[in-house]
């Protein structure tokens, strides 16, 4: 398959109080508002090469509106749309803000995706211009402000089937997955369009509601940046949900917290780059440290919450044997490290 997609370009989400979320992104995350069109607010990280990377839209509950990928060429956009339609998915051609012609569709598990080639490249002027010619804007003065959008993690009822469909239809590479120690249940997978460990994460969803999202992530340059961001969040009364620590899968340092709508934000840094064209996906287990490689803390149950809220019991609430719950949320107990 030819390379169809290049990278994640923006994430659009809904939130009940857009202005509260906007203030949070400006004051605590370090993003900048660049456009207001109707009720939608467009924000960017200082190092994003395009005009925006996050879109906040009003809605009755926090949810994913769409996740957008830029294709590798105009021809790749047409080819991707053709393959999606051949797979039985109907899409719509739209005109997006600063991205021109785009193809929007809802995948088999209910997640909206927008594909585009045209885009407005951002280049700051005046006192926002960078001394580095390659940078679109000077570095933010905000402590811990992320350089750019990094990835999104969605929730789905079948982790392996989701990864395989996006591989077969759109050319994502499957990089790794997590299977429980005590049962052959895939609970997580990472797939990518480029050399990163992932720009799309896939987590198991036991609810009956399709199209849910677990979190989206921003990139900071160094581990020290991430730790300073954690310090700043705590000093300013923003609770940290999980971390700082390091994922075994992907090898990224991570930090999770919430914005006012309850949507989960991750900051990450580090990790590997993989250029192997015939890479064979690795299989991890929780006891190997797939989520926390240091094996010194348990993932809080709150991390299983995805958005919007489930309309049925999640896999962590009922329907899963206690020993499997324990394997996922306390995988080191049998080693005496839980």
C-alpha cells in the first residue's frame, strides 16, 4: 500500500462550557486562540506548523467531534476516500477552516475522522516570530507549554479489529498491543502513520456507546519540561490524574490531567522512532510494565473513563472477573510490588 496519511493535524472536541475550557487552555496548558468562527474556538501550540491543532465546540457533553489527519498528497486524499468507500463506509466531502477540501467519515466503531491535504502553514510575524527560521513561532513564555499536538487515544469494543481495519484501509502501522496476563484479552494497541510509536491509541471499551475518546496528548521537548508542567499544575490547583511516569509501550514519559469539561489531557515526551517498514507488532502484558514501566504505582480506575459517558456498564465496572480487573489495575501485586 502506498503511504496515504502523514500525521495527526488537529483534534476537535465538544464541551459544555467552551469559554471555561478556552481559559484553561490559555492559562494552564499554554495554547493560544487563533480563530473564533461561529461558536467554535481554534487554538494552537507554539510549535505547530499549521494554524491550529485543537478545536473547541459547544456540546451537551464532552466528546470527540472529529480527529483529523493530513494526507501525503492530493492524490493520497482521493485514494484514501476511495478505499474507505470500497470498505463500505460512506463519507462526505466538506470545506474545512483553513484546510480546504476534506473527506469526513465515521469509522466502523463510530469515530469521526477528517482527511485533508490542503492546509494553511502558520508563520508568525512581529514579536511572535522565532529566531529559528524553521520554527513557525517563538517559544512560548508559558512554563511547560507543549510544542505540538502528539496523538489521540480512542475507546472501542474490539481493540485488535479496530487496529486491523485502520491498517488495511488507511495504512496505519500496528506497533504494539497489551494483552492481559490472565486472559487472552487485548486491552490496548498503538498504531501510527509515521515513525512515532503512535499517533492513534486504541483502548478497550466495555460500554455500548460507540465513538468514544479516552484522551488526547501534547508533546513537550524534554522530561524536565514535563516535570515543570506538573509542578506548575500543582501550584495552580490543577489535580494530576496519573504520572509523571513512563509507559513501557512507546517509552514515553507521561502526565495526565483534566480540563474543566472533564476531558483528559496527556503531556508526553521521549519515546522511540521506528522506521522499520516490515515491523512486527510486539505484545506486552500489564506485568511487563506496558502502562507503567517502573512498576511502582497502579493506574487509577479513573483512567478508564472515556468520553462521552458510557450508556452502559464499562468493562471495569461489571462483567469482567475480579482476577482480570486485578491484572489490569494491580498487575504487580503477585510480585509484591502492587
